[in-house]
């Protein structure tokens, strides 16, 4: 990494002021505020760039990015500048207890962007304040990795609508108090993207946007330490392309070309794209595959320090030109690495604003399968504190498969074998293990390691599908309680909980994907169903499964909003209890502490009441169902799959 030189806070501000003068825009309303923000976040921009590039290249790149800032701000609609002001006054908008996310594919949810706008009332019923629409920028035709092979960042998928429709949707969401998130794929573009097409035509400038090698010498050296992301779909990390006459780095699929982020031109392109999308009304960019940006021989080319410098610089560009925009890092990596995407040391609070808490999701499923929460506690207690200005994005399910990221050391510390436990979870959630309640399917078996991942909706994985098939009413009751417990853990952990489309209606696996040629080979589409609006029509009927689950999820959100201790600035501290089947989560807050207890089994359980800490001597309030656990023989008693949130009265 390049040496970071001493920074002068006015450097970028001076560059921005000069660019305003050249544009004859110094008298434009808000120009002084723009320069003030450049003075505030300019050092971040410089620090990020100078951590990656040598001095001469860094100097030139900072000048170019200052120009991009001014161009982006001048193009920013007045309504969004007003939104910037409001967000600057409430910078913790995504950390507050009333922050609730909903995640969906626009076409699967409502057909088109206009269709999504027509269902905003549905989102508000759930308390949604943050809507993430899965990849909607124009992908390549044919296979496109679920939209993650982008052919044009400035156009919307034709079947969804237009960029004008996206702007209209963002405005309607804003009026309803909902922020809009979309995906920004950073690591790669489609082979059909204009940059890749220019490279294939022989334009040297654009060839340098990619990692291209004339023979296998360098690719083979890299491959010695590179993992395979999709061993079934796309073995290896390089693809020969006849038109470009070389081996192209393709981490994910042969049609997704990895970008060369050591090229300053690529950095500038994405700074402009970031501001273009922000100016359409986007509030949050999910930084897809961010861990893969920087390539380094002899490593797995993930989580390299340059990634954090680049993100810091891009975030500073947005903070100056469009400060209502936040970044969410899609970094599905271990605890020691993921916190870096929120920032540690000098980077604390200067990288992304949000990051996925993948480990929480994995550990909830592990605890449900084993009826044992010790591994959950062991894994989550390793997480270092995050910056107080950031938040975890917590979730039970998402559009992707579940990768069983169980650390061998964590497993050993609770007396388990890591590989054996991963194999058990794969078998359990594929419905192969004796006594399994799940109806999932195995995804991407890695023959070298024996590991595999899992596809399936939350309802099918917790046992609702199996219970309905068998007509077993007690089994269905247990499955619904299991789903409630799991989502209570997601909603209660802090950060911003993300509800994946259909979980609020207990939608089961959709095997119809097998009849769609473009999806048939990828069983992740089983948990990407289309929204059955006729079924959603039952959501207010408590006599239906859909009505019961919808009310359950909505209630979790209502309770969450009422508890100041669920502000994301506060850390959740999971602790072991005297009973492996009971997990406690503690949150210390100046407005009042919150103790959460979870029984991850279908049996009545007891635990030592001292886990309540100082709350043990106070009169307690239980917030989810109003029933404070009783004490028998000096033990707290918890019913099957209990989820209990306790504060002092």
C-alpha cells in the first residue's frame, strides 16, 4: 500500500471551490454547504486514495474526483438536496429502533417498478422504512447470475421500467417514509458491458479496465491460492476469450469480467455511477462482492486492505455531493474481516455505514437444528465492537443460499468437530438427517472440501412445509413458534433487521423454477418465489397461517420501535446461560437495559435467573407477549421456543 501523506483539511475543499468557479456555480444555492462538506469529508477522500495509489497517481485522481463531486452535485435535484439536509440532521436514521427493512425482487414482488409503487401501503403495514430491491439495473441477456452481470449501470431492466420509473418510485417511497436500496455491483461487469465490448474491439484503454493475461503463467500462479465461488457452475477463476485474445479474470462466471481497481479510470467511473444513482433518489447502495475488489498474488484476493481505502474514498465522494446516501457492504466473510468494512482503527466509521451480519443468520439456523445455543454465543462473542455510527444488517434469509460458515475453532470449543457439524447442517436442512423438520435442498457441493450450501425459504426450513404436508397440527405450531423465535432474534439484535419477501406470509419453497429454462439449473430460485397477492389477501385473517404469521412479524416491528435500547449504536452481547438450550442477549443502554432470552428447543427449559444481571432485583416488563417468565425452585422457566424481551418497569 502507498504511504499516506499528511492531509490538509482544505485541500479537497479548495479543489471543489475551484471546480465551482470553473462551472460558474459559486452563487448556486447550497454551494457554500458543498464546500463545507468537502472540508469535512475531503480528508477521508484523500486518505482513501493515498492508501491505495502512489503519490503522483493519487494527486491526479483526487483532482478528478473533486470534479466528479461538483458535477454530481450540480445535477442533483432540489428535492434530494433537501433530503440531504434532513439526513445530515438525523445521521442515525438507519440505526434507530424504527428502522425496518424489506427485501424483494421488483418483478417477483409486483411485476414492475410501477407495480412496486402500488403496493407501498403493504410495506407500510409491516413498518418498513427501508426497501431493498434486488438487482434491477440492465443485465446481459440470457444467463446473468440473477441480475448481477450488469451490462449498463445507467439503465433499468427493460421489463421493470425505465430510470424515470425508478425516480418516480423513489419519490413515492420517500413520501411514505421509506428509503430505497439497490445493488451496485463493484467487482465485475457483464461481458456485454460497453467497457468489455470496447476491450474486445482492441481499445487499449478499456483492456486496462480488466485483468487480462496472454497465457496461463500468471493465472496459474494466482489459482494456487484462490478458492472457487461456484465450483459447479464456474470452476476456476479465469476464462479464455477469443476476441480479446487472453485469459480474463472471472471470479463468479465466465460472462462476469472482474474489474481492475488499480486503474484510476475505474475508480472515477464508479464515483460517477454512484452519484448518478444517488441523483435518481437511491438512499443506499448495496456494495456487491466488495471483498473481491483487490487482487494480490499469494492470497485468496479477498479482504485486501486496498478495498477499505477505495470504499472510504467513494463514501467521501457521496458524503460531499449526496450526503443522504449510505453504503452497505456485502462482505460475507468471517468476524475478524467483516468489521473492517465498517471500519477499525483510523478507518473506524469511515468505510461502509452498514454491513451484513452473516454469522448471526448461520448461527440461528445452527441453534435451531441442534437445540443448542453455545456455538452461537461462542461465534458472536468474538465480534469486536463496531463503530457507534454504523449498524449491522441482520437477517434470517436472503436471496442467496446459506453457506455454513462454522469456524472450526468455535466448534472445537463447544466440543464439536467443525467439518462434521457443517455436514450435519447441510444434511439437516436438506431433510436428510433423522428427525429433520426442514425441507431445503443442497446447493454447490465442493468436492474438495466436502462442504455444501443450502437453499430454501425460511418457512420450509423451519418445518412449516413438512407440517402442512403431514397435516400434523402440533408440528405446525412448533414450526410457527420456531419462525417467531428466529425472527425475534433478528429483530432484537440491533442494527436494521431485513425481512425477506414472503417470510411474513410463511411462503414455502417454489419448485416452479424448474420449469423456467433460465432458472432450472439454480435451485436458489426455490426461495425467490413470486408474491401471491391472493394469499397476501389473507394477511388480516387470524384464522389463516398467513394472517397469523403476518401479525406476528408486524408485532415484532411494533415492539422493536418502542425500545430505545435497540438503537444500533449499542452492542448486543450474547452470553451462555446455565442451560445450553437457552441463549441470553444483553443490551446496555442509558435509557434502560434490555435482556433477551431465547429457548431454542421444543421442550420446556430452565436457567439460572442470575443471567438477568441487575434486572433480577427489579420488577420486570416482558414486551413480546407480556408474560414475564416465572421462577420455580430458583430457576427461570421458559416454554418451548420462547422469545422473551425484558426491561425493568
